[in-house]
């Protein structure tokens, strides 16, 4: 039998992606150092040279998460696997789990609780608002048997940041474990896992860590590890069972579990080395400074923010689409004419907002200026009256007045 | 608060992996074309240019799987997630699942069935033997209510190949769906998903596809898709629920599900383009030819195969360690003195066999010769009497007598 009947009819050849400027909600632009790292020769996943690098990766992740947790490692899958890994290990059928929903990802957490057989107790806040810690306390008072509190630190769908420290304290007061999503916050704004008393945390490689998507850094407290070790019912997922993963990512053994994604891990290692070189405080300050410059520029165009200044994420700028403007056409023109990507709104925000990411390697002066210039251009094209040059000028002015420390 | 207390104490810098020759059970050497592809600029996962490439990926995967299944795509995770995705969608609590175990990965399938709440009916065969189709038929006769038959086409732990066509026919006769593991076979030996009537198939990127580890090509028949659509109980896993994945990897919609690992997918695309250029038949023939040359060389050293010739995988050569030889020391010396990796035995085979992979880009003349030469050298170092030069010579002879068609 010949295999040709299944051959693609069209001719398929090497794929050459265009060079974009990625200013959406993630992925951000992968740093050239990270791209180079991923193109280095593959090693066996049990090679002693590779396992040494794994130890460095764990140290570097403890630094960015600000934790001493031994069980800190990158999951071999995207952030949604990181999320699921927390729930599937920590929730057994019948468990009550407080889930705070103020955007898309809180909703996904509820799905996870249900699929684990848990009972979600939902704390609702408006899209664009932070989680209200008082509501968390109220629901815990009424449900003293709740076991876990889960919330999103930085909601990628809205650009809002919640008060993780206060939520962490409340959860502890009511004897609950905490699960925190830091997919968009890690590396861009302060995350202090240990100081905030967070038990399980996960993130993604493709936002403020400047890697391609595909890996999910994760960390679990001793409390979680002990609890999972003592589960009577097996974790539903073989791949995500941390009892098994401990054998591969633990510090003393290297029992084969799955084949680690070597080259993606080289990339993550390099991006973490870059944060280690820059220093977390300086990375956070850089994200803040570029955000302020962008805001100064957007103000000249009359474009305002969705989220209140007190809770705004510097790395993810959710802004209102000006009245009468076809937002889809603006994004299309930015992509086609300037090879520049920004994000659309999700859910209720679809068609109403843009999400402008300044994350990781994408958070830099040249991108802020380029974007503001391009946006002026596109809006003019679409017949919006714009005071040309004012937006980049305002950003430049902000930079001049606020030099890097 | 300063972040410095969590900074790694040791200085950590860029990781430069050594150049190995990977002749273990996977990963194999990533082809330079694939490495280059992965280092290209990241695109947004909903970028129209990227989604066009996704369609090509699906076509190319249909070619290597030899299937027309619409739901054919690379899972954003390693082969073990591919395996779990099959079970978690196809097995509901109480389902009887025939699992054939003749090595490590059949054992892992049993774990998966149990964690899905299914009842595994185990067909046991000796490690190194293929699955006995008669035993499959016997167990199905006794269990007419069995729902699924799961087996490993190419057992990575032993190097044996099972008769997928016959097992597929038997399963169909008893009205069962089939799950087949092709992690080690795909691209190296014939796989005919549709002709063999297989319903669910998964593989890995890091063996005969010459990519780094981290992706799991997968395909489901319409029968599976229909069954999963009609499940009354939700799939336990949110990430692996094919009802949700259909929205992202389906052909008409691009609903955001998770952020696809863009750069790893560039790599897989390139490796599949290479197979498409070479042609499947020629790729299979190349694996066979290099296997025969290796075997000719090993024979001069008195090294014999674990698996009977009729069921031997050309891409994974399981051979007996010569009596009195410290196999670990041989592997250590190959790695340290020649930067060459071969694999150890697992389970009962630990310490008794080597697994020599000639997979994908690693399956080439220069590797066969280099390995035989290095092995002679190491054995001599360890005091084994070797007729120096005989092994590479025998391989050369084989190549000369069997030119590429």
C-alpha cells in the first residue's frame, strides 16, 4: 500500500513567521537571547548536564516567585495545565472551594473545581474590579468547612490586580489553603509567595518572562505536599500527580516520569537568568515606567483605562475603544500595516476594549513610541481627528522627566 | 522588603549544552533545520499567519498517521499527556478497558484507566515479546461489554513491535474502540491509522520526528468524537477535554482555549515538512537500513538482540549487555569520552540491556559507524577482548551491499 493518498495536496514548505511587535495580552516578544537558547543542541532528559540545569531553573524560579518551597519547577505544558495541576492535586470530591471570579480565568477555575468533584463557592466581582477581600471573608465565615481559596492575582482578561496579601491572610485565618494565578503578574509586578502565605502558585512562560508559550512555572508549599501525600484517593490525573512528579523534579532523585521539553527549558532558563541579572525590582520598575509613558500618550488621544488606577496592571493596559471607532479594523490595520499586535476584549468586553500588553521583553521605550505613532496613524486613516505627534511626544516627555533610577 | 533574600547564592549564567550524539530511546538529535525553526520570532497564537500554519500542521500529521481524521493535531504537552488525553476522554467510570501490557507503557495505560474510574482487563505478555492477539480475542470473548482496547504499537522499554492491524481487527469485531501508542513508531516504521481501523492514536515529537520533546501529535476517529460529544458526565480534565479543544484546533473556529506553544510548533512543522520531502516509505527504509548495519556491527562483538527478529523495531535496538561487562560504566564512558548517549534498561531489564536508538535525524550512517567505533574503544578500555575495527567494518560492508534504493 502506498502512503501517497494521504499526502497533503498543496505543497507545504518551511514556515517563516513575520517579525511582529507583540503588544497583546501574551505571548510577548521572545527575547533574542531566549530564541538562541532554544536553538541549542537537545540533551537527554536524564543527562547529568541537563539535570544540573534543572536545579538552576528551580533556584531561579524560587527567586521570581519569592519562595523557599522545595517543590518549585516548570510544568511541561501551558499555564492552563499549571492551573489544573493545582486543583487536581488539592481538591477531592466534596471539597468546598472558594473561587473569586472577576474575569475569564476565575471562571476557568470554577470549571476546574467542578471537574475535580469539588463544590465551588463563588465570590463575584465585576469585570475590571479587583477581588473584594471582604466578600472572601464573608463567604468563609458562612462556610467554616471550606478548604481552599483560589483567585487570580492579575486578570489577563481585564488588566486588574487583586490584593493578594490581604486575601492570603484571610484564607489563612480561616484555615484554608490558597491557589493563586500569576500568569500575567510574574516578573512584571511584585509577587511575594512566602510573605503572602500562598500555598500554590502557577504562571506562564509567555508574558513577563519573555519566553514562547508552553511552560508553566509552579510552586507548592510544604502544606500542599503533605496534604497530597496523605490523600486516600489517587489524583485523577496521572500526568499532574505531584506525588509522581516529585520523583523527577525533586532534588535527590531523577526517576523517569515524562520526557522533559529540553529546548523550551533552555529558553526559560535563559529568560530567568535575564531577570536575575536585571533584578526583580528593576524589572518591576521598568514595567511601571513604560506603562506610565504609554498612559501619557494615550491621554492625548482621549483614550482612558478600564481599571481604576489603584488596581491597574502596568503590563496589561485595558483601555476603552474611542466612541465610533471600529476596533477590529484598528487591530487589523495595526497588524497588516505595522506588523503590530494588540489584544481584543473577551466576553462582555468584546468590541469595547483593547488590551495593550507591555510585558517582559515587549516592555520597552521603542515599543511604546512605535505603538503610539502607529495608533495615531491608523486612527487618522479611519477618519478620527488626531493631533499628530502628540502621543509619542507625551510619552517621550514622561521618559525625560522620569529617568531610570 | 527586598527580594535579595531569595536570590540564588551561586552565580547562574547562560546554559550552553554540549553537543551530544543522542542514540538513546529518545530524545533523538534535533535536526538543525528544526532548531532554526524554533528560533524564529514568536507570533500571537491567534495570528492569522499562525493559524494558517496550524492547518498545514494538521495536514502533515494526517499524512504521517495515514488518516483522514479531522481531529488530528499536536497536543501542547509531552506524550504522556497525549496518552492521558485518550483515556480521559474515552473512559468513563465503570468502563471495562482491555489493556495490553508488555513493557513500561502498557503499565502506565493501566494507571490511566484506573484514575479514570475504569476497570482494566489486563492482557499480559513477557517484556520483549509482542502483544499476543489471541489473548486479546480471548479476553474480549469473556467480556463482551468491554469498551476499549488499548495497546502500545512500539514498546520503548523493550524495542518490540506489536501487530497493530490484527489487534485493530479483533477490537472492531468485538465492537471496541482502540487506543494505540505510537510514540516510538511514528515516522520510523509503518503506521496506517485508517487502514488498521485505530480510533485514537498519540505519539511524541522527540523520537523519529527529530524534534525536541514537548509535543504529542494525536488523532481521533469520528467515532471517538461522537462518543465524547455525547458523554453525559463531563471529562475530568478541563485541559484535555476534546470538546473544548475542537474549538481551537477545529477547522472553522479559533476559539481561545489555551496559548499554543508557538515556537515548538514551528519546530514540529519543520520536522514534518522534512518527512513530507523525504517521503514516509523512504524514511522507514532508512531506519531499516541503519538498523541492519548496526546489527551487522554488533554481531562482530557477539552482542545479540533482546527481541525476536520478526518483531524488532529498527529504530530502537534492545541488546544484551555482554556477560561480565559493567553496563553503567560503558554508558558513562560513552557519554564522557565520546559525548554519545545510549539508554539503559528499565524495570526487570535494568542492568541487563542497552537501548540503542537510531531515530529520526539520529538514524544515519555516520552515527552507526561512530557508535560502533566508540563501543569497541570503551569495551577494550574495560578489558574486553575486541577485534578492533571489525564492527564498523561490518557496518560499512552492509551499507556497500545494500545501497539506498
